[in-house]
């Protein structure tokens, strides 16, 4: 249920969760009775208890171009814009820039200090704040607090080896890695720089890019380029197309209405 609802929210319907709350409560009541309904309602309240800071500052902006393939042919292409603040451990991404209307553009802010995800409709000036802990098990939260990897795969099936090759991407020296997951018959060739100390993989651990970004988890830097294969066929390619260290984007949340708070 939690994963399905998380996907529903990211799919672009974050502002009808009041109705979704009733659905969760009724579904839990039908299956578990009144105790289940109370538990479902409590979970919804916990999910909507994310902390919102007065403002968020992002010194760095970067753009990534992603191309998916099927049977050796290009299937789809998209561009994503990301914003970083490595000092505060905050990260944002803008969605809806390609195929959606401008009114559907979203800015999603991940605040790993308070474990919150803030979703902002930049045109309608509305928002919601979600508690990321609501989507994690107690064991995952405990592991994170102890300094372990709480996001992405933790089954140890993926192994990565540095190849010794290096190259410069957007002004950053990058090391090449080859990662392999024999259980899933996947492998990837990725380029990582340790000059940007932010693990982008944590934001994609539950999204559609999880299988790709997860390959770079724990390598100690930013993935700048990658080729991802399934059954030895190229499935996805991503590359950094722009990186601005002086973007200095400022988001003031007082400019947004949060109807669920």
C-alpha cells in the first residue's frame, strides 16, 4: 500500500490526498476492522507530517539527459533539472518540463536532515510536505540512524569495481566503475566524481530510475554519466549536460499554500 501511494503522489496527484486519506481508512477498515482503520488513518497523518523550512537555498544546478532503449532503438528521451546544497544535505528536482503543461510543473525538495519531501506546484503556488520515514520500515530507519544505507537495495547483490579509467565531465575528474548484479542479469558502466559529495541515488530509491541510480549508491560521489544494460542490451543512458556552480536558487515556502497542514 505504501509503495503504491508513493507512486501515486509522484505521478502528479498530490493535492487530492484528503480523499486518499478516506480511501486508506476505509480499505483498512474493510480488511482489519476498526483497529485497522485507526492504524491507516494514523499512518496517513504521519505521512503528511513533513517539516517545511522557511526557505531552501541551492547553490548548484545541474541538468541530466536520459535516453531509454528497447531492442537497440531509442524508446524515449527526457531531461531532468536538479538542484544541490551539499552543506545542508538538501536536494531538489524539477519535473514536468517535457511533456506536461506548465501548470503541472513540480519542484520536489528532499531534506535529508529532517527526512522530509516537499512537493511544490510552481505555477499554482500550492504544496504539501511528506514525512519520508512513513515510507520506511523501522529496521530501515534504525539502519539509517546508525549510519548504514537506508535507501535503495540493501541485499548486497550489486558489486562495483573501479576500472582505473578516468575522464573529465563538465570540468570534473571522474572515475569509471563497472557494476554488476548477477541475480538480475544487469550491469552498468558509470562515471563518478568525488568532487561533489552528494549521493543522488538516495532520491531515486523508490522512483522509476531506482534500478539505474542505485548502481552508484555508496561510491562516495556524484554519478555524471552512465550506461545501463539488461541481459547485455543497452536499456538506459544518462549524461550530465549542464552544471552551474553559481545557480544560487532560492525557494521561499511562504509563497506557497499548504492545504494539508
